[in-house]
C-alpha cells in the first residue's frame, strides 16, 4: 500500500476529511486483496479437497459438529491442512503416503497406486 504524506497547513476539519479519505482508500485496497486471496484459495486443489471433506462429508456425517464449527467460524484450512499433512504420514506406510500426497496436493493420480482406491475417502 502506498500512503500519502500528511499534508501540512490544513485546518482541523480539512485534516479530518483527508484522514477519512485515506482510510476509505485503504479499505478499498484491503477488500480487493482479500477478494483476490479468497479467489486464489478456492482454485487450490488442496482447498477443494478440504472444502469437500468439511462442507459435504463432515456435514453429512456429523451435522452437529459441522454446525458448531460453522458458528465458531472455523475454516477448513485450520483443521484439515494439518490433518492431511501429519495424520496421513503417521497412518500409512511412506510409499502409500507419497501416493496420497501426489493425489491430494498435486491433484493427480500417481502411476504407482496403492492397493485399493486412493480417492475413496477424498
């Protein structure tokens, strides 16, 4: 963000109006940046997976928990990113974990698949 220098020689009410104008400009810029961030976040393969687990599977499986998390504004990335990165590496052999990570983070199915369907739970 580029801030303009505070003008000198302004009367109090003029300075107040200048400051309000600066704050409005800053809010517009911040809103644009937040919108761009949200749009980019939605394009991410991993976020699509997280949103599916959160908004479809969790909602269908445990509606009460889903509604509680929604009321508390707990976003999918807070809960699921850590789970996807850590839990899978602890629960599966490393060879299977790497295949899962290829699928989850890259959005691709690896040529060397683990036994069974990798994407059944994703």
